[in-house]
C-alpha cells in the first residue's frame, strides 16, 4: 500500500470480499443508478480521495449494514469528512415480499436505526408509491377480530401499549405533528423490538401487530403534518405491513387514505386518486365510519384533479355512510369523525381546488369552488376557542378559509380569519398548516401593501411563517 492508500477502506473491502466496483454498485442501489461512477471508489481507496457529501455517510452506512457492526465516517475518512444526513427514498427496500418474512425484515430496519435515526427519507411518487398501495394483499379471513379485540391476556405490557395509543392521538390533535413525533417514533420502535423478540402467544402477537399498525399510522400522520413527507410515507408503508400481518383491513384503508391525503395536499392528483381508490377498495368490508373517512380522502384527490363530478359522488358517499354509521362498530381511533368533519374536509378540498383554479386563471370555476368551499369551512373548527383540544384542526381549516377569502378578493375577511389562525401557532407545530399560511401570504401580496388590512397583517404573518419549518 502507498502512503495515499485509505487503509481502513481497503481492509473493510478485503474483509467483505468486495472490489471498489462492488462498493459503487451497493451505493447506487441506495441512491439510484449512476450516482457514483463504478471507478470512483478506486480513487477513494488508492488515492485517498474524499467523496462529496452525502457519499461519505452513505458509504459508512452501507459498510456497517454488510459487516454487522458500526463503521463511522470519522474512522473511514480519517477526519477529512463530516457526517451528513443519510438520504434515502421512502420506498428503499420496499420490494420485500408481502409476507411475514418481508414484514420482519422491514421491522428490523426500524430497530437497527435506533432512537437517534439519522436517516432522511425523500418522498416518492408515481409508480413507486402507487405500486405499494395497489399491491396491498387481502389478509386471511377471520383474523381481524382476533387482532383488534381487546381481550384479557394477562399481559400488562400489551395492555399498557394499547391504552397509551388514544392518549398519543389526542396529543396530536392539540399540538400538531411536530410536537411529539420523536416520542411516537420511539414507541413504534419499542413495539417493533417486542415483535422481533418473538415467543408470544398467537393472540398476543396479532394484537402487537395491530398496535404497531396504529402507532405507525399515527407516526405517519404526524410526520405528514410536520412536513416530513418522506418519513411520513415510510411510516405509513410500515402501517400497511403491520396491518397486513394483523388482518387489520380498516387500519390499512386508513393508512392508504392518509397517503392519498398527502398526495392531494401536495398537489399531486395523479397519485392522490389511485391511492384514494385503493383505500376505498381495502375499506369495502370495514365499518361505515372508516368507509366514510376514506371517501373524504378520495374526494380530496378528485377535487385537486379537477374531477368535480367524481368529487361530488365521493363526498355524497361519505355523507351517506355517516347516516348509516353505528359508532359502536367503529375502531376507537375514529373518535374524531363527525358529519361536520366531513363537511369541513370537503370545504378545504374545494378551497384548494379553487386556489388552483385561481392560479390557472379559471375565473368561472374559481368563483363557485371558493364560494362553496368557504360555506362548508365556516361550519367547521376555524373559530374554536384557543383552549379547545382540536387546535391543529382549527389552525388548518382557518388557514384554508383565509386563503379562500384572499383568492376571492375579500382581503379584509382573509386578514381577519388569518389573524385568528396565526394565534394558534403558539401551541401547534404543524408545517402542513404553516404552508397554507404561506400560500395566504402570497395571495395577500398581490393585493399590495397599500391595502390597510394587508399592511397591518402581512408583516406579522411573514414573521410567523418564517419561524416554521418548510415541508420537504
């Protein structure tokens, strides 16, 4: 070896029996074909060159996984490189089969990452996300009741896990996804570790998978609200895997509905519609409350796609399901759903579609969409008192109500409603809602600083949203 040889990298490659080309192929499997030239690792090994970020971190991660022990960036690059977030697509290694073995492999990924997970997941779209949704298989008949029935098992730990989930859901309602996401993620990893340890009675294992599905869905929803869209997808994919093992169709439909909502809220109707339709398919045998909720997610996708007749059908279907709903048959996590909630969801769906029509210069569609969207949103949560437990919902609906008024040209109403929404940022951490407020700020700027309402409100709005994280 020469003085320039990276001896640490050389010895690790020798231990694995890899050539530098093999290392390049492994890295390209993580980051995408063509990211690293197959000859580049020769220069890292023999010429002691340091690759650009995030390649030092990715290389250390790849070697650690293959060796089964930690390999640090500092050791590998002799202090010449610093750690950077490990960037991965949300569907990385999601090609594992829909089987128990595949699910266990997916859970291993969360357990190995540990509490201080340094990875940054990038949201995926198109075939990458739709294939996962449409590939969700039917579970064996008869497993659902045993998975979600809260029977006596003489297992205090399992009882504690199940009893904690509703409390975590209400924390999210009050404080938004950004406030407690790391804690919920830690709970998910703890339950994943229990499942991986094995040795449980069949009924206990099914309930663990059901709890894991609920925690993963909650973590996914919170990550979505926190603007961490790639992480949200990763958690929701986990929820689908765990729900499949538990035969928990209603939770699988709920997670698919969240994926559809995410796509719609990001303005990706080509993803939102097939995801929502997949959710409706999976929810076909679920309680009516679940089916109603899923229909509102599907309706949102249709609205942003401009398929307004389909929107009306999905919205009407959701309302019809609500008239036949037996709350006693719904899962406990459907506690939040009311007819008013469905109306408000339809309201911000129409407001979003109206904002898109405004940007496209479609005045006719804009007027009708915004007018009806505002009418529905005014029946919702936008003016709840500040002490009410549903602050996150109030912030989101209030933000969309303000945007609708601004797009319609009623600047005074937009600023008045926006001011109330802004006060909720003191207790709610919701990048998703803050992003709607950014849209409000852009619309108000078009009114010009000479407008007295804009002049008084816009600086405070700009300062508030500047402190909020930007969705990624």
